[in-house]
C-alpha cells in the first residue's frame, strides 16, 4: 500500500478544518446542553410552580367557602341566606374551574392525578352536604316566618278573647246581680288564664330542644284545658242570659286558640319543623366540615407532591447545568490540546524543511556544492529541495565546464 502524500496546502486546510469541525461539534454540544437546561427550567416554571400555586389557590378558595357557610350558619333571614348561598355558588364555580385547570397540569403524574381524584371525590361530598345545609337553613327560615305569622295571630286572638272576658262587666242584669257577679268572676279567672297563657307562649320562641318543646306543649295544654273548663262553666251561667254576643265571640276566638295550640297545634307544628330543620342544618354542616377537612388534607398532600416534584425538577436542572459546565471544561481542554498539537505539527511541517533549505542555500553561498538535501515528502518542500539540489548540480557542472575551458586555453 502506497503512503498517503499530502501537500502543505492540504495539511493547512486539514488543520483548520479540524479546528472548524471541533468548533461546530462544541457548538452543537453546548446548544444541546442549553436546550436541556432550558427545558428543565421550563418544566419548573410551567409544571411544578403552577401546580404549587394552583394547589395553594384551591386551599384558599376552600377556606373561603367554609367561611361563607359558617357565616350562613348564623344567619336566619331568607334574604341573607340567599346572598350567602349565591356567594357560595360563585366560589364553587371558581373552585371547579381551578380544579379542571389543575387536572390538565398533572395528567402525566399518576400519584398527583390519583390524589386530585380524591380531592374531587371529597369535594363533591362537601358540596352536596353544603347544599343540604342551605336547604335546611332556608326551611328553618320559612318555618320561623310562618311561626311568627301564626304567633301574631295567636296574640291577636288571645287579646280579643281577653277583651271579651273583660267586657262582661258591661252586661246589664239588674234582676240577677248574683249571676252577674258569678259571670264577671268567672270571666276574670278566664282572663287570668289567658294572661298566663300569653306569658307562657312568649317563651316558645326561645325553645330550641324537642323535649323542651314537648313539655311546653303539655303545659299549654293544661292551661287550655283549665280555660275550657271555665268556659264550659261560663256557658252554663249564660243559659238564662239573652245577650250572648260576647260569649259567642269568645267561643270563636277560643276555637282559633285550640287550632293554634292543641289540635292541630299549628304553632307547635311549625316550631317543631323549625327545630327539625335546624337539627338537619347542623348535621349537614357538620358533615360538610368533615368533607372539607378530607378535601383540605388531600389538597395538602397534593401540595406536598407538587413540592417534591419541584425539588426533583430543580435537581434535574442543576444536574443539566453541572453537565454543561463539565462539557465546557472538557471541550476547552480538548481545544487546547488539539490547538497545541496542530501548532506543533504545523511548525514542524513548515519550519523544519525551511531551516534545511536555508542551511543548504547558505552552504551553496559559501561555495560548498557537495551537499545534497534528502527529499522525504513529495510536497512543496520536496519540490524546493529538488530545485536546490538541481541548483547545486548545475553550479557544479558550470564550474567544471569553466575549469576545463580555462585549462584548454
């Protein structure tokens, strides 16, 4: 196999081409490293950090929702409850939207996606219990409103019945004063019972336990029973009295009182309904708090996973940066070594032959034509050496010819 022969031009081109190739390769390596670092930073900025922020935002939103519900627990007016429920509904919509956005960001993270599904499950339970709570609270408000309306009816009816008993003094029975005194006395007793009934009923609004309500109804029933007995006695007293207008009106009012307090006991029904709905509201609220706690805990777990992912991506970014730094150092060392090698090789390839050529020309100038340069490479320096050797040969022949001619002369 023949030895590969390169010219000086080819050697120079090859040296600079090698440097160019190394620069291109280094640029590619650096670009790839920077791309990986940029991708790692992008993962931190677009994936880990948004998940952290979104998880925190959901926790804050959830706290706002439970705050609104807690305020609704203390409210009794229908209008205030409607405002509270409307605000709760608005927060719920915002939470659902934020939850959907967060889901789209964790689709590639099985653990985070599983935790988010748990969040959604508990949250749906929380919303369902909260809706039950608001429904019960509105039922309480409706029952209380109806109770107040019928309680006012009770007050008006009782006042009319009391006035009927007081107006008995206006009856004119000149021929039977004893009967009039009995009627007035019995009317006074009935009025006293109605007064006691009014005082007893005034405490019904503050009753907040079912067993207390039952005892209250029993006490009122006892008063109504006594009042009824006295009224029946009054009817017997009025058997011989022609003017029965007051006693007939009292009978109407007393019938209304019976409907409100005994049968069907409308006031007690509404009060019991209000108490039942109040219990339902508290139970639903307590269940919503339990679901809130479960949802909040899952969000905390999700935030922990997001922080772990953030740290992992940070470590990846740092590793990419370290790799880039190492690559820069290795490439710099490689460039230095290759540059030194190319410099030495070029110097030896250029200066060595030049020095030999200069030395040979100096000897020729001194008259020494006996030296010849050894041609080792078929390149520009090989041609130069060949021409110097030819010059020495030509000068030697010329001098020999001159010497011969001079001898002939």
